[in-house]
C-alpha cells in the first residue's frame, strides 16, 4: 500500500541529509502536499511551537529523524547538548502526532552514520576517541528512548508510530556542504586529493575489524515510504543494504571510481571502533523490500556530487 496521493506529509528538518532525501523521493513519486519548515520558523525543541504547527497544518504522515547526521564534525564534542536537544525534538513531535491524530509517524534513527565519523583520517585528531565514544552513547540513548516512546504511545493510545534504525548511510548531501558527512565522502576526498597530488598512498587510522552495512540515501528514503505505507510494528525496525563491506573493500571500490592508482593502507595504531554486521535479516526484507542501488553506482553518483561541490582548498 502506497501513501494516498493527496496525503499531507510533514518532513521535519528537510534541509538535512535525511530530510532532503525523503522530500526528493516524495516529489519524484508525484506527492505535492509536502509540508516543511525552516529551523528558524519551527524549533522542534519548543513544545508550544510544535503544537501550534501541528494544529495549523494537521499532517497525515510525519517523518522525523532523531539524530542529525550532517553539519560540522565538531558537533560531536557536545554530547550533553545532543542528548537534550534530540530528546526534546522526539518527545515534542511524538506527543503532537498523538494529539493531532497523525495517521502514521516514522521516527528515523541514523546514528550509525554519525558514529562512522570516528573512522575519519588522523587530520581530525582533535576529535578525541573518548568524545566519539560519548557521542555514540548519547546516540544509543536517543535511539532507545525514541523506540520506547513510539511503543508506549502505540500501547496506550493505539498510535501507528514506528521507529526505524538505519545502517550507515552515504550519498550526495544534496547541498553545498557535508564533504565529510560519511565515510564514503571522506574516502572520495582523500583519494581524489592523493590522485591530484601524486601521493603514493592513502593511510587511514582503523583496523581490519571495521565493517559496515552501507545504504544509499535514495534507498533509505524508499524504505521510509515503505515503512509509512506497509509496516505497523513495535520495536526498533532495522533497515540496511544487506551486505557488509570491510574498510579495505570499500576503499578499493572508491579507488576504482576515482581512478586513483596508489595504495590504501590501514594504521592499526588508531582508536578502534567495533564492527557492525549486515542488517540482512530485517523485517523489510521479509516483506519484499530491499535496497536497489549497487555500491559502485552509489559511489559514482556521490563522486559526481563531490566534484561539483568540493571546497577550493583542501580540508584539514
């Protein structure tokens, strides 16, 4: 079942990586009754603003992301602010969706993407390992709380609210920033710079345990619409591409797209992040949904964006 063609759809934080991908998908499918607001117009942390917006707009479907995955990497050093802001956003949005009879609310957790910033090259050394770990803990708290809120409103009020946890996302940020908003973009940047400067090798701090289930942004947006139209389940619904890539295999795929002929090397002395497996057994696969963008296609499309938007000076 797809969403009704005349459904009023609210996409929160539509300027972000997740929100833009969903809006673009909706527009491609012919949905025109899409409601968005700039952050300066609607602060989701402010309960009165959220309630006034829902009372005025009365959306049928709502998509809201619980964790921001774009913006300056330095945001990671403010875990307390992250926890405070994201909990307010989710609590206010979920409660307003209940009060104003939203037909379907999809809460989107993409914290895996943010955690991948811990694998960025050592040039980002000011982002200390303990701060990365603290940010990951904050992301986990927000994710678990969001899922519990959705489930509680489902049990107590019969609300059709679902909470989805996505694997590591990548793809064009769709704007003029975010050159390091995913591991794929960071690799593209380093491989391209090494190609242009004749660098013999690209060296990254990591280890051979690093692996990720990567999901292209358009597939993420497609999964969100599938969730809104066909899934009504409690608990965290895990969504991924269904295949795990090691850092070395991912780097080789990026090298092939960029045309870099040097070496990719791993620095085993770096701070280490735990591996994550594929989400191959998730509920959506069992219901007939699967990602459709092969890795090499997604990397190529992301590379085209990067060449058009990369900064004039190398990133530090």
